[in-house]
């Protein structure tokens, strides 16, 4: 962008580092702060709109969540054995739900190696490791991880979740205003708007599982072919395209990790895996097209689905599924 001089008066606070350009300003954020003082810039309304949008984009970038590519684990928690500890049944409910489920996608966490004998080792997580998750629904209320107050978890090296706690802030619904505290036990509390009486519900049993996160991507078996049919003869190769997108860079695929229904990518001697970057589906994103060694024992005649799995160079995993038809 070409910068031009624009007349200003009492333009900026000295330490903001903000300079003027043809849209009015170009913010340069220092020490996480963006401040302006008595800014008088002579621009037309159209340019002012562009200026405001530009600043908003800069500020959004400062608070952006970790990318999905950073995802390492999936945490699923299902709470059961609910009971009303006190107060009325709120949230528009006539009966207490039999279960409440929460799912979080987490980053790699921090490895903990305690030097003292008997102290647990494992992985600790906090709210900075929470990448995204599903909305937690309870009656007419929902809580989102975007408003998470706190999160902590310790997962020991022998596969035991020794501590888990997370809290969502108060929420206002048509019937209630209150908070949800998800730990052991799960506690949902607040004040019923109709009666003004406080309530507390608890779920005292839970099942927690922590598994490796796998990114779901799109694939195309036999690109440009519909339906995706091939003969069950065990000869030749089967082409499969792993489709790129704005959120998935196929150039980061570890080709040696790819598997298609248990089949491996054909290797061309010293040339390596038989894969290439192509625009196979005519969009703006490169795709990774690989040719897998066919094996007749891997298929049954008929229609079905097949899945490609693999890893990226950063260690995160992905999978994609497409339809197939197998001919005799």
C-alpha cells in the first residue's frame, strides 16, 4: 500500500507508533496496545469505512484462537446421575436431563516431569490449550467455549485423568441466570427469574476420554470419476486425491504416513511416493493426488466407503472418507 501525507492535528499519542496512510491511518500495535488521541484526518466517508474495517481486522488477529492445525487431542466428558440439590427446576425443563455431554479440542498441552519419586508425570492443560469445542446445552441455555472462564486438566502418563475442571460464566436465558461449573461433580447453579429462588443441580458420575484428534478432510477416490468404481483384481494402483482448502495445506502431508483402507502409496524407487500436487477438483486450492497399491484381499464386491488416514509434518493426524463401488 502506498502511503501519502495527510494533514492532521493533535494526531497521535507519542508511544502508539501509528502512522498515516491514504486510508487515514495504518495502526502498528506496540506492546499489545492501540491508542489514538484527538485524531483529525480529512478523508471522505468511504475511506473512513475502509479504515474502520482495517483496524477491526488487526484487532481480531490479536485475539485469534489457535489454528485447527495445532489440535492434538479430543476430550469427551459425559456426566450422569443428575439430581436437584436445591431450588426449582429451571431452564424451561420439566425433568432433569439424564446426561450432559461436553467435547473439547485441545492443543498439545505441557509435559510434566516431576523429579520426586512417586510424583505423577503426564500432560497438563489450561484454557490456552482449548482450541474449540461443542456448545453445551442444558434446557433452553447453551454455553460456548468462546466464553470459557477457566480450564485445567492433568492427564497422567499411565492414562489417568487425575484432575479436570472448567467453568463457564453466568448466562441469562428466558428462565434463568446462572453459571455452569463442569468438574467433579458437574454443578449447574443460578437464580430462577420467575421465582427469584436460587437453584443447584449436580451430576455426580462421569466418563472422560482423551483421544488423539484427527482432522476431517475431503478426499476424492478416482478423481473426475463418478461413481468411484474399480475392479477387484489386485493389479495396478488406485488414485486418491486429498483435497486442499483454506484450512488444510496438503503440502504439509507426511506422504509416508498415508494409508488408504490399509493400502500403502506406491513408491517409485529413488523417486519416492507416487504423489503429486494438482488442481484435481478445479478450485483455487492444490490437492495431493496419490496412487495406492491395489490388493484384492482388501476389498469386497459391492458399494461402500473407504478412508484415507495420514499425518502432517507437525504430527497432527487427519482422515477423509469417500464412496466406492467394487466390481468383480
